[in-house]
């Protein structure tokens, strides 16, 4: 899904360059390591993606969590928090998030 969305996101970036530049700057500032490290921030983003049921966000943040060195155990604990915050519908997205994490982790191996 992440790969499929890249082309569409590029079109939005080209069509709204000022907005996307601002969004990119916000994303960079939000994900930059500070008191929380980048891995923790990606796990938070993955949990939020599950809780708000954003398919594309799940894909992008599962991939980013792998890149930041998250473990499957960390993802599972994060999914527990997402389930707590998002109730039953988040269970379906948690399953998708774990599946996406596993796929990206397998690609890295």
C-alpha cells in the first residue's frame, strides 16, 4: 500500500507545493529525536494510525517503525495501547499494522 500511494502523494505534492512543504517541515519537526527517540515517535504514530483507522498511515508508519529498529514485541505492546484507545474497530487495524510490520521486516531481512 505504501508503494501504491507514493505516486498519488507525489501528484498532491506537485499540485500543492506550498502546503506540502509546510506539511513536510511539520513532519520533520515532529519526528526529530528529542526527549522521545525517533523509534518511540514512530510507534506512537503507528498506534494513532490504528486508532483513527488510516490505512495509508498504518503502512507508512509500520515501514518507518522497522526503519527505526522497532521490534515485533514493541509493535505488539503499541497495538495493545491502540486497541485500548480505539476499541473493537482498532483490533482490525492492529492486525493490519502487525501484518504490515512483518512484511517490511521480512523485506529488510
